[in-house]
């Protein structure tokens, strides 16, 4: 049964990574002045590409929520970090660039780190459990770290802002993962309305919304290579910490297994950084997609103001002969010899036109 959950987790990671790529490509087009403002989301909800990215990610999160309730966070979180590999696979055709050795090495390291952390869970060896449900304040401590990082990022710009905000967003998503695990445990075998009278469901919703909002702001601040490593590394870190501290996930304590787990964490983080800094994330395009998908994704919704030039049919075929506006009626000389509108501008010429005070 665990194999089924692991497979579903990998599918969730694939959908999440693909959704992140589409969201970032849309969010980066919004002006920097919208950083940490509601206007960022207002602009994004009118962009088809971003909406598709959110929809794909939402399906991934639904699958992820189910597996979070049935697997230990120390198993699920490393598997979810593979979303970066799936994002890389999607970015290659979108960018039109080939993979380089750096991102290949990064993908191998990331995969090795995930494998090391997962395999140590299956080894029968002495273990220790430190968790207790009374330790939920640890989640508040992680949220406080996220607030500090956001404030530091607000005072910076470009890549530093994206990295700090991405770490904050990843930490909040890790907190949301822990709340999700508790929520799924509560409704397992019960009616979903049971959540309405308990706090974990509301906490999951609040942490998820805040985390996703911070991630969108990180995407807006700089290219994906700055924000996605931070998000991908911070989320499993927060989730694993809360899994150990709150849920009592067992930690293998033999020297060899501790060393393997430490090496797995290092490989995971280094792999995430190498993959997310791949050149294919620098200049994403949609030209390689089928034309039907291009038509749907490249243009904003009809109600939204277009970021580019107006459609050809809305541009006049010829510019007016005189580009200086005609004088106001009050400034025109009265009398039978008065010439109207554009004729007056053409006959009098710029030098002889009356000027308004």
C-alpha cells in the first residue's frame, strides 16, 4: 500500500512542478510595484497561463493532501521535492534549450538525496521519537521566521528579494503540509463536515493561501532560478521538522544511518539549487506548444487590459494630419469667417493658432 502512496506523491510532485513553471512565467510579467500588494493577484487572475498553472497545481495539491495523511512527513516531503525535476522537464521544451551537465548533475543529486532519505526509513534499526501534539507552537515559530524573511526581502530587490520571499513561502507551505496531515487524519473515516468544528481545516486553508501568495510574489521578483530553489528546499525542511517535533516521526539513530540521512539532505539541497539555476529556466517561452495551446495561454482574458500593443483592428490605418489638438472653442475667434475643427488647424498652421492661457 505504501507503494501506491509513493506513486501518487510523485504524480502530485509532477503536477505541482508543472504548475509552478506556468505561474512564474505569468507572475514575472507583472510590474515590480505590485510586490506584496493585492494588485498582483488581481492582475494574475486575468491571465490564462497563470490560471492553468493554478489549476494544475491544485490537482497536485489534492493528491498531495491525501498522501500527507497516510505517509510520514519525513517520507512525503523529500518525494515532493522532485517537483523541480518535473519542472525542469517542462521548461526544456518551453525554453527551446538543451539540458546542460550542471542541471543533469543536479537532477542526479536531487534524486539520490530523495532515495537516501526514503531508504533509511525502511531499514530496521534503533530509532527515537520526540514528537507530541502539544508542540504545535513550533509551527508558529516557523511562521515567525517566514515573517522576518518577508520583511528582509521587502527591503531588497531582484534575486535577493525572490530568494528570501521564496524561503518564506516554502516554510509556510511546509507548515500547511503539517496542518494538512492533521486534517486528513481527522476526517479519515468521518464525514468531511467534521472539519467545520475543528481548527486544523481552517489552519490548513490559511497557511496554504499565505504560502501560495508569498510564492507568487517570489516569482514576480526575479526569474525562476532565484525563487524555486528556495521554495523547493524550504517546504520539505519545515515539513520534516514538524513531522519529527509534532507527529513523532521516528528518527534512525545509528551513526551510519544518521550519516546517510545527513548526506541525503545535503544532496537534496545542492541538487535543488543546481537544477533550479538551469539556463532553461532563464527564458521560458511557449513557442514549442501546439498552436491551440498557444492561442489559449498566450493572451489575457478578454476583460483584462492587454499588456502588449492593441489588436491590429483597433489601430487606425492613418494618423491624423495634424497631431496638435485643435484650440478649445472658447479660444476660437467668433465670427462668420470661423473655420471648424481640423480645417482650421491645417489652414492656420501651428504658428498662427491661438493658445489657451
